[in-house]
C-alpha cells in the first residue's frame, strides 16, 4: 500500500514523464512536417493530414483510451465556458478549414505579415471547430508552424507564437 506521502513525492515524476512523452511526440510530428515540407515544397492541409497530426501528438497510451486520436469527435463538448461546434458539423467545418488555409497565395511585399496573420487565424478557427476529443491546441500549433514554415520564415521565429500561447 502506498502512503499518501509517497504518492505526493512520486506524482510529480509521473506527470513529468508524461509531459516528456508528449513533448517527444510533438517534436516527432513537427520533424515529419518539416521533412515533408523540404521534400515536397509544401505541406498540404487535408483532413487526413490533420488527423495524422492529432494522432501523432497523442501517442501516449493513457490518452488513447478515451480520446480516439486522429478521429473526429463523436460527442458534443464544452471547453471552459465555450460550447464547441456540434459534432455533426465537425467534418464539414474541417474540410472547409482545409480549403481556406491550403491557399498558398501570399502577397510578396507583406509575405511575413500575412503568413503570421494566416497562422493565427488558422489556429483560432481550428480550436473554434475543436474537431478532436483531445490535443486540439497542440494540433493547431503544429498547423500554425506548417503555415509559417511554408512561408519561409526561419524555424526559430515559427516557435514564437507557440511560446506566447504557452505563457498566456
């Protein structure tokens, strides 16, 4: 039998190990997106690709049991005070999301500004849809990174928005 004192000592280590696994999975998904971008010159946002991103960042077996990584959610959810879009609308909205944000056209004179705005709007629109049972924020951040990398922003600069979200 584990005493309460022992549990208090070991619990942060369990949380830390889970956080490390999640960071490893996010880094792996990011690296695969970068390799795809280098190989093909672009990263096409499709419902399949977005599902893959979500599944890639939720490889932790503790998460998989309840959230069905990479699959559109099958129930309606509330996050904080926000009631997410109805589950019946998720597939349509995700397809529309892909249509809108796959457009590679950015004005050359303001390419960086437009890429940053496009990435922020993609993030907001994606979390508004909230298509998955878990990992929507991290999935949105990787989509954001793909948009910024596609616009040829330096990799370190592409992480600044993610850092901002993590700190706020």
